[in-house]
């Protein structure tokens, strides 16, 4: 039996983009026609709620519930409401949204039209990282084609519903992927995250009701509306619904990104799809879903990759794109690279993040380069406790940065100890990384 | 990756030399202003537009943009210096964005950087003497299955090795 893989059905082996004609020939824009032509916004919201779709950007928040906080009264309808697609893919080790953007831009646009219709947004933005030049160009062309066809603009398909859509190409910085930082950036400001409440659903872009969703999340919407919540639920192998883009990078035989039923086991993804470890390498651990998730180890290979199971194991599914730690790569150097990344990408607003992360990076640099002391482990433990606590900072960047560190200290403590005892990195020639 | 010395170079020098934005720059910026509630909201777009025309954003350009957007130069500089792809000092004809995030690190981006630096004669943040290239680090480029990766201008290069570098930077520096 072949798998039902809705998100990648238009993805070709050579990754050439699917244009409007090819997209419609393969059943495209039927979900949009069903939503706008036959259903009401509350109908659509109910379908998405019933589907149990959870946000694919990393946090896994139920999409229907997120949308349900958007005010739908007449007062709200009197002004603008916004839908924003978060295409600011920058989480270390994450390369799934690029695939969807470059191979099937119309899928995202159709999903966005359905999402915008559900919350009755009149303006939609695709906030895309500056480096995704090809994706931005393809999206602009696809949006223009939709305006020509009457799928965007005034009175879509004679329904009386209006929606404008545009692409906003960013200017760098990882923090723009945090939804309130993204809103600040879209308003032309420094991308500082905002304290919540108020939540963006009530007061977001320009102080108006705003929904921010990840690319992969939005790509699911019209499929669910067209084929139903039960169909979507049945795609998942565990309590979570739908399919998921899973990726594997690091020293495996066949690194890549695949759409699979959500709940596929870690072992199947790494050993079957990624071909297992490259010759001469053994796996020691992995980050399940990007740079800000906790390490898991060989003991966790038979876990289902879903939100609940990975969460219970002490990590997060995050973006679903795994990074493999092999036996020839230094765990301390690995965590140091991540910590230097997060220190560099801190927006600088909250003190624990701005001053704490460079401190953690410095301690890790000392240990990696043979200058570590036994007290450094206590310092790192205190940093994990303080910086990792949710609520000490506006956003989750700093707590996320602590996740790989705290789990590395748990699973690879002997490696830290060997650096300190031997005053050198046991993985590097002459101690140089 | 700014060092202390480089940081001091970024502090704007106040002088009396003012410039005007070109008609093309103003037209592009005004097209963006049409979509937003107030002029300063297009600050990042305006910086990108002027940078596209002039290669970088000088103090004079910054003040000209600020005047056009009815905001203070200080506020605009706070925005410009926040974003790593707004250049407040001159860059080469093409910017090399070298990914040094985790998957590329595992696959050897550090030695790749050493090889590039050796071939071009520049470190991170440096511009080659012939002004063709500027080398900068960048956050994960979202092509981790093809690590290590880098961008030269708008082009992504995957599975980069010394052979790739030789082809990309032929005729530069002493060679690898």
C-alpha cells in the first residue's frame, strides 16, 4: 500500500517548481474552492480543531485552538486582520520548509487563503528569510498568477471575500522566527520579542488581530478542509494527526528530508530513510528537532517521533529535523557550536540571554580548549537552572539554548570530565577543534 | 563576529556631507510606504533598497533614508545595525555567506573557513584586496542534508569541498 503523502505530492525528484497549471491539474485549489464556496469561517475552524493539527514550527501548539482566540465580532471585522506565514527557517539543522517553498509554492498559498478565510484576515504576509532568494521569487510569481486567476484580491471567486497577499523578504537574524519578534520586524523595527499577553491573536501586527503560522502548518490546511478531519487523523500512527516532514543531517549515509506519517519511529527514520550511520561512524545521540531540543540517545531509537512521546522522553520533537551526534564528533564542541550560535543570535533585550549565553559559550570554550576546571561544571549547571527557566526572559531563545547543554551534561558527562582531567579535547588533534 | 576593533569602526561619524536618495530609490521606497500605516514602518525595506543600489548603507545614505522616513538617524541606525544582512560598511561585489551552524560544523565548516581565508587572504568580516568578495558567517542556511554549504551572492553551493572552492574563487589570492 502506498502512503498518502499530501504535502509532497507535487515535489519532483529534481525539485523543479510546480506552476499553477500543473498544480491545478493535480487537484490544486479544490480545498480553497470548498472553503470559500461551500463553508463558513466557523465551519473551517471546526474542521481544523477536529483534525488535531499541531503547529509544525517547533512548539506544536494546536492550530485550531490558536485560531480560536482571534476575535470574530463586528468590531474586529471593522479593521484589518492579518495572517502571517513564518518562512524564516533558521533553526540549526532544519531544512524542511525550503523544500515546500521551492517545490510547491501554490500549496502554501492555497493553505494560506484557507487559513486567512477562516479567521477572516484581509491581508496575508509571507515573512521569508533573506537568503531564500529562489523561494521568494517563486512565491511572488505564484501570487501574481493567483491575482490573475481571481484567487487573490477583491471578491475571490465571487464570494465577497477579499484577501491581499505579499512576500516580505527579511534582513537576517534568527530571532525573527519568534512570532512576536517577527511582528516587530514586519513593522520595520528591531526584532525584539514582546512580552505576552497581549497575544498576537488579539493584538499583533500594528496592534491588530494576527495569526502567525509555520510554512508546513499552513500547507496542511486546504488538504484537511478538502478531505476532512477524520482523514487527517487517520494519517498519523499515534495520537498525533497527519504527516510530518522529518529530516536527518550529520554523518549518516543518506541525509535528507522525507514526508512520513507522524509517529514514525526514530529508528525507521534514521536507519531506513537516512540509510543508517556512514561507514566508520557510530551514533551516540541526536537532537530530535533542531538546535534547541534536548539530546536523546541510542536508548530512544524505538520511540515514535510525535509531540507526546518525544516530550515524555525529556526532549521535544521541535521541527522534526534530527541532527546526529556521531562517535568521532566531540559532544562539548557540538554544544559549544550551538551555544555560540544562540549567543550571537540573542536580540539582546533580556539580561539572562544577552549576558548569560556568551558566558555559557565562554565556559564551554574553556572546557573544549583544555582550560576547564571542575568548578566549570557547577557554573554550567547553575546557568542551565537560571537561564533555562521559562519566564526569566521574554521569549524561548535562551531556555532553548540550554536544552542541548543540559542534556549533554546528563548523557555525555564523562566527555566533559575527560576534557577537564586531560586539559585537552580528546577528539581533536593537539586540542584544536 | 565583530571584534572590539571592528565595533568601534561602526560608530557613525557625524559630518556635514549630505546626499540625496536617487529617484529610483525614492520610487521603490514609496511603493513600500503605500502598504503600511506610517512611513517608518518600511525602515528595513528602505535600507535593503538603498543597499541594493549602492552595495552598502553609508552614514550619508542612512541619514538620507531617515529624513525620507521622518525618523531620527539614531533610531534607523539602531535598526540597521540589528540586522546582519544590512551592511554599514562597504562589502565586496559578492558576499560569501558561510554557514557555520551545527550540521555544517559536523561536516567541517571550520576547515572550510580556513581554506577560504587562505585562498582569499581574508578572515570573517574581511573584504578581498580586489574588492570582489566579503566573507561573513551566517545562520543555518536550511540545506543541512548537503552540508557543508555556503552562498556566494544569491547562489547556494552544496556539499562544498576544496575543489568547489577552487572553482568558485579562481584567480583569487595565492590559491589553495
